[in-house]
């Protein structure tokens, strides 16, 4: 809302492009180890300190490498400003570091710590952002206040964990790194799929198209907290106990709730696209409305696709999730490559619809198969982890 009234579309597009570029490579900084750590903490909360130490150890080594790679690839393959890319990379790195604490706190049933950090930091950030953009609206000010938020989140997560749970320490554990390979691939492909539209618009169209697409897309993407929050509750239960009768019923109710919220979001985005865009984006609303209306269908489809992806990973189906993500990412890339030169940002929206629909169909079929197999099992045993899981080999 503020940026559309204070900055030009080219500056907004340049910012979104830099963030998207940094986020497409951020998997190199964490290598999916947060997923392994979260799974282990859910199963053995008393050993949380030992499971978190390898995450810190790996990040200490990977952070400088990540920054170097962002600068190198950015200089070689984009026309973006290198200082802008590096600022975006530092912001992305710090925010991703904070997400590691989230992956630790949720399976420890300490969600109130996440809420505390989020409410305090973002309340202060909004005030600082509004004051800064009122006094000196510029791309530099936007980067500065966003960096302030990222630093505050990372420090807040570290302080709470160190003072309320256990002393932070780092150690190297290459066995954990190896176990995280499927998750790093899932994360890398997932992030790249979400950024394809922005990256191709920035290289094959213009930063103005990037700005218009991201303004519409971020209304959808920001609502993804719904399936993410729901899965934060049920994923630890599925990881620890599998598809028990109670967990099946819980999963079905959760899916129904996620789908209902998604349909509500779709109805609002379709029927109220014009007034919504006018309130959110002021003078840029005319360019955003067609994209937002096109993306309306992504609310229910994308919500359920993300929900099923997280549920299947909790059931040790990460290899299948990875294969599906590779397929839908390829579909997104092909459709985007064909449509963006012809339709611009609307073409990127169509590509998101195609890839999300394909992902939902395949993941639903896989979960349906697992559900049927479990129903035919007389007495499933969930006290032991599957042989293919990291715990099954320990």
C-alpha cells in the first residue's frame, strides 16, 4: 500500500526482483537441515539442543558462501545492481536464519515465543517503515528498514532460544547434512517455482511488470500462512505417530478448513478485485486488477497443494514430493516462457495456476493411496520409524 504511493513501479520491481533472486538461492545457506532438525525435535524434544547444534554449525560455514554465490551469479547473468542484490541477500539470509528458530520452537510447543517475536518486531517495523517512507521515500530507505526487520527477527529468535530453552552451541555433523539432501532439493525446487514468474518477467519483460505481478501475487502468497500454520500443529503428530485413526480424522478436518478458507479468499479476490486493488495499490490498481482476478483460483488450489506437500513430508514421502515438485516446476517454466512474452504478468499468473493444479492432483492421489493402504493394515506400528527415514537408520 505504501510503496505503490511512494515509489515508482521500476524501483518496486527492482526490489522484488532482487529479493526473488536472493530467495531462489537461499537454500544454499540452510541446506534443508531445518526440516531434519524439526522432525527429530518432534520425536525427541529433550534432545533439542543436540539436534539444533548442527544447524548453527552448518550456517556458520554456508552464510559467506551463499553471499559470494549471489554476487557471482547476479553479476554474470542479470543486469541488476550488485549492491542491491547483496542487500537483498543479507536480508534473506537473516530472515531464513530466524525461520530456523521457528522450525525448532513449533515442535517444542513453544509457538508463543514465535508469536512474541513476530508481534514485537513487526509492530516496531511498521512504525519505522511508515516514518522512514514519509521522511525520505526511496529504494535505499526500503532496504534499510527491511534490513532492520531481518536483524531484529534473527536476534529475537536467538535470544529467546538461548535464554528460555537452552544455550546455543554449534557443531559440524555431516551425517545430518547428508540426511537433509531430499529436503534441500524440495526447498530449492519449491522456491525456484515460486520465483519463476518474477525472474522471467525481470529478464524478458520489465521491472514494471515485475512490480504489478508481485503486488497481486503477494496478496496470495501472504495468505499461505493459513496452511502453514495448520500444518505446524498437525505435522509433528503425523511425524511422531503416523496415520493413526485420530490423525486421519484430524487431517481431513484440517484439509476441509484450509480448502474453505481458500475458497473464501478466491471469492473475495474475484468479486472485489477492483476495490481491493484500489485500497491496496492506489494509482497502480488498474494494472494489478487483471492479474489479481486471474490469481484468485490459486487461493484454494495453492492452499491445498501446500497442505498436502507438508503432510506427505511428515509421512516420510519427501522423495515423492520432490519428484512432483520437479515436474510442476518444469511445467511452470515452460508455460511462463511461452506466455510471458505474449501476456506479461498475466501469463505468469496462468503459469502459477497450471503448476499448482498439477501439484494438487498428483499429491492428492498419493495421499489417497497411502490412506487406503493404512486402512488395510490391521495393526500399524508407529513406535518405530520407517527404514527410509533418518531415524530408521539410527
